[in-house]
C-alpha cells in the first residue's frame, strides 16, 4: 500500500490536552524499533510457580475458576506488590512535597494453565471466563475495602512489554486514588458531555462506523468533502467493536468498546463478555498476523469507584486499550509527552482488517 506521507499533530478526541505526532515519512523514525525478544512458548515448565502442580510455590489462592476441581484461572496475591495493605509508614511531607501512603492490593491472575500460550490461542469460552474473573474480583475488592477508588486490570505480555514472568498472566492493582490517565479521561469526557450532550466514545464509534469528514486542501485552497465508511474499524461483533484510535500513540494500538453505552465494566453480563471474548480473540489474531509474535500491554479503563460515580454514567464509556510494543519511546517523547506514531492509523486499520481469521 503506497500511502501518502503524513506529518500532522492530532489532538486526542477524548483527552484534548493530549496529542500525538503522526509522521510517516520514510527514515523519519525518532523511536528505536524494539528488538524482537524470543518468548518462552513451552506448554509447561517444571520450575514455574504458575504451572499446574506448583500451586504450593505461590501465595494462597484468593479466587479460582472453576470454583471447584482443577483450576483454569487462579488469582493469588502478588509476592512483590507495588502497593500493599501492610503497614509501611510514609515519610513526613515537607513543604510542597506531598506523599500518599502506598496502600492497596496487588494480585496476579494466572490466565491459563498453559505456560506459553498466547491470547489469540485461548478458546473464546476461556477468555469469557477470564474477563468474568476480572469483573468478579473487582466487585469483591470494592465491597471488601471501602478505601479503594480504582482497580486497574492490566496485562504485560512478553519481555518487550515488561512481562517479568514468562507464564501468561494478568495483574490487578487496587488503589486508594484514581490514576491520572483515568482521571483525565473521566473529566474530559464529562466536559464533552456538558457541551454536546453526548458521550464522546459513542460519538467516536458512530463516526468510525460511518464516517464523514470535511478536510481543507491547503494547496488548492478549497474545502473537500470525503466520505469514508469503517475506516477505523478493525473488527466488530454483535456487542463490541475494535477500533484504531485516530490519535493512536502506538503504531498498532487498538481499543475495544461495548457498542451500547456502558460506563462501568462491572455491569457487563456474561453474555456481553462472550462477545468481547470473540472480538478480542479476533483482534489479537489480526495483531499477531501483522506484527508477528505480538508482545503488548492491555488495560481496562472503567468508571472509578467514587461517591459521585453516577455523575459519569452518561459521559464515560469503559474500554480495553491494547498497546503492542514495537518501539521504545525516545527522549523526545518522554520529555515532550508528544508520542510519535510512524504508521498512519488509517493504514494500520486497513492492514489489520486484511488478516484472515480462522474460525
Ligand atoms: Zn508456567
Ligand atoms: Zn458511550
Ligand atoms: Zn482509556
């Protein structure tokens, strides 16, 4: 595909204070490509604490699926928590330097008994169960601990994505604050709702599915009207859609959202999760087809657990962000906060759609 060279700064439609530089000029690669790191694809490893038969090597199980019999998914405390509920007195705040106690819960979700399996190889039934475990564990922790304001569920898959354990797993961190990225999305989307009386995510999905854009041709000095359909759609199911964000920070970043407006992931039914599983499996197959053995982070953004969460019910829309790791952020990106994406999101979406999915 010989696409035109693009060099433009795109404003993130959800969080307008964030922007990304789309720069597809050849040789203009401010980021270094991530070295492909070999992944451990063995089915089972004798010394791995997450493999079946080694349950005694992990902290005691907090939850498992199925509830009885041989486990398919296991939730345990993270033995190396970044936040914990044991008492660790914080330093004295001095002047403008403020400290919040590192209180919280950090758990590991062992996704699958198979050590090196990739997500697109999971059955849809297993993926449905996995997202059900995320939901049920989040519900449990919110009920059990009134100090928790946000629970971030995420997955680091592969060394390139910071996965320290080779065995496929996800993590959950329950914290007493709302993290910055979630706060920005929640506040910005509420501001959008105030102005337009519509959810910005729903609006973006509507546009992605049937898009009409007006563009201005600077050289010709005239307005041009372009009609495009489904330009940003990567995959879609009955209830979920996978879209390539217009202002993607990462080359192969894809977001999955429920088509029907829903602010809280905890409200998703098993039936809905089954469709999410289908769209996720297909999306991961596409990413794998384009990137190779895809190593990635994904994370769930849902409405925070606050007294006034109801205020965001109409304006916020939960979603799963998948960020494949193919390049290392440069000093320019870290210093400016302006991410550089070297593949236009429109081309990336088109390439992902071309992958044939085995049923
Ligand atoms: Zn293992
Ligand atoms: Zn919405
Ligand atoms: Zn998000």
